[in-house]
C-alpha cells in the first residue's frame, strides 16, 4: 500500500506513519519541516496555509490513501482533496466528536445532529465548525463513497502534544497529596493514539467510508484505574486523595482543562466526551489496549524528553495550580471532618 500523510510528524499523524511503516507500507509525508518524520518515509515540504503550499504534490504520483489530521480552517483540506481526488483511492480525515451539535446525549451515534454553519471552503472559525468543515471538504473532494471521517474523542498516548496525560504523569512525579476527582468508578472513554492509527489503516484496507465515532467503548477504563496507573509508573510517592465532584467544582476548578480527562458525572460534558456509541468502529476492528499500557508507554516517552512534552500552540495549557489544588484538598478534608 502507498500512503500519503499530510503532516505525519506529531501525535496522531506520527502514529499513523509509524503504524503504516510497521505494516510495510510505502509512506510519503508532506509537512512544514518543523519536526523530523520517522525514519523510512519520503518527506516533502509544504505549508498548507501559504500560496503554493501543495506544490510538492503536483504531478501524476498516486497513492492508495491520504490521511489528513488538519485542525485549522477547512480551506486547506478542500485544496488538498481537490488536488488529490484523481490520484488517491481514499481520503481519511481525522475529525472529532466535537462536530456534533451540543449537547449530544449519552449513547449518541454517528446519526446525531451536527453543528451548523460549517462550510468546506471556510476560513478558521471555531474548533467544532472547523472540523465539520474539514469533513465537508473531504467529501466534496472525494465523494461520500471514498472519504472516511474519523470522529475521534479523547486521544492519549506517546507523542501527545495537548498536555493531558503528560500533566497527570508529571503531577504524580511531584508526589505528595494529589487531588483525585471522583467518583473513582467514573467511566472514561478515550483511544490510545496507536490504536487509532491501526484502526485507520485497517479501515483503509477494508475500503470503509463515512463517519465513525472512534474511541474506546464506554467504561474501557475508569478514573480510578487511570490515575492509579499514572501513580504506579510516575511515583515515587503520590498519595491519591479522592474528592467528590461537588467539592472540586466549588473550588472553582475547571473540568477537562485544569483536571485533564475528568468531567463531572451526569453532566453534558460527560455525556459528550465519555458516553458515545462506538459499536460501528468496534465491529470494524477497533481494539483498545489496557490503560496501564498507554500510561506506561507515555511515561517512558516523556522521560526520554526530560519530562517536558511538546505543546501545540493552538491548544490551551492544562493542569491546576498547586495552590488551588491544596485549597481544594483542605476543603475536602474539612468537609470530611465536619469542621
């Protein structure tokens, strides 16, 4: 198989490239040269935000599939899809479950209502409409029968440049009392970036098209299992102190951003981020590794970087301030003691 990856040097794109190389595929990447691609790929330079940014792809070369992880304005997706529609068999666009109209109910499927106002050739607006516009661009360029829309949820694993799992690992490494937002058995839904990549390649081989929610089945892990796995590998002496959601929220701590991965149970956020129906993806071959493996491999990668993970400039910084965490822990202790 011959694969073209638009990007291919960071997080999801890099995982796709490594998985394809592992299958013996011939891989070409197009990117801005800010990061080195994995060894064994053919690398082309191109800035999709600039005039002539796709010139390196001009010609008559063909590929079995294109994988595009673009997260900005939809226009570059449309430009690439139009350029490549007669030279590639399938266009895979890594989208997001954010494309669903807020707030999708627990158990929502790929048929749930979508955000309005997105356009294939639009400039940058907001994340949800940009991703939906990217989907529309892929379909406009390749048609519904040759475009695959991967609506990913929370993505974790090595190479993460968003700051969620790396923050928790570094917090555990500092040790001491750690605010663990409850409940401990809160079901989580996420996908290891390597499982995402393998599913994409299998879907290409199978000739799949259309939208797929792509994350683990609900409850693949829990908040307790996730944080205990982080504590086990990042030590030396973190002490998880489980705090009720009401106490966390009363302290002014923002779910998802200040306490990455966690959102309160029974909330719109939890239904949207941790309660999607993923049965079509599972039926199409999705396999999810244990949370302990994802956490341990990410910690090993993070240690190789000296503990500092790369950070995308277009994503907010994650984590709670130590003083805010300490105050919330104190409030929880006071409440437990009745003082």
